[in-house]
C-alpha cells in the first residue's frame, strides 16, 4: 500500500516529500534516485515491475512536492545523500538497494560513501560517477558555459521561470527533445511529457545550482572500494552521459555487472522498459 510522508533535511530542515510503496514484503527495500529536474517519470515502468517489493521514492529539494531549499547553497551531492539517509530514517528502513538515474547515480554513490551501512546494493542507470558536464554530448561546452548562464539567470529569474513554464510542457519541446536526445521511435510521448512538466515547475536557480554541484562532484577516487553488489546500465546512444562513462564505471567497481541497451538514449528506462526492468529484477533477487 502506498502512502506519502515528509522527512526533514538534516542540514537546514527543508521538507522532503517521499512516497512509500509498502506491501509488507520482507526483502530489502528499493530506493529510486532521480536525475536533476526529475520527480519520478523515468521509473514509471520499473515501479510496476517491482511489485510487491517495497519501493521508496523521494523528491529532491525544489523538485516535485518537496519544499524549495531553504539554503540554495545546500544542494550539493553530499547534501542530497544526507537527505536520502534522512528519508530512510523517517521510513524506518535500515538498508536499501539504491537505483539511481543520471545525477541519481552520483547521489547513490555518495550515499554509499557517507552512509555505507545503509546501502545493500547499487543500480546505476545512464549516469556518470564524476563531472558529468565535461562529457555532456561528448564535449565540455556545458561546463564551460555554466558560469555565464548562471550570471544571466540571476539578472532576471522571474522572466526565465515564466518562459520555461510556458514553453517546456509543450509538444514543441517534445519534438526538440526527440531531435537532441530521446529515441522518439521508442518513447511514448505520454511517458516523457511528465518530465517536461516537472522541469517547467522548477525554479531555474535551483536547477542551475544543483547542476553546478553535480558538475563539480566526483566519486572516481573510491569506486574501487565499493563492497556491495552493483549493476551498471548504459544506453548505447546516450548523448548526455556517453556509454563509455558507464563502461569505465563498471570496470572500476569490483564485481560490477554491466548491462547495455544498444539503442537506448538517456531515457532508456522508458524506451526499453522490459529489458531494463528484467535486469534490475534479476539483480535485486540476489539481495534479500
């Protein structure tokens, strides 16, 4: 049975929304960790496939139903990892399998580093362990431009927020996404529109602050120390986090298993849900 609740961020008390699909299953629960700007759209199929296993899903600060961060400086990957631990505490879950997508890969890895005893396994989907902006679409352009973009946004945040709220949740934005990244031949528009709608509701200042924090984060130095089972899922045509990053990450984590979807983009979980869900279910079956 699903219920909703709120935890308090340990750093500044920001209220964090989370859902808890608890069907009294005795196995280790699963926690879904979103990418930046997301509040669950990419897990649409996986959540159904995981039934009856207990599934927790929290919204980051400034995302979905969670409160905007009380302190805009407290949106680092470390802060988000501590927030996740607070959600586990509030839900009464001692340990969990963390399933991260995009920036959620960094959050899952950082949670293992900071709260080692709370993590039973890692599923790392279409993400990089470090500095994702340096290889966004294969170049470092986004990392180079981000400081300039932030300065421009600070000058007129209300105007920019108004523009994004008007333009993002439209079929035009969907068409652009189809040309830039997602595999339109595989994605049902109804599966992707919730992402655009969620992005439109976000304060662009929160998005950019979190993007900068993710861009500066690195787990590279301790991937070799990870001592829990790990599954790495890569999209063969992922332009946001190129598959080479996933392959390198899998080779750096002792015993990690790599599962690659050849025609999958950054949104592979809603493009090839049957294949990815089966890989995750098989992986999780080994962690009771």
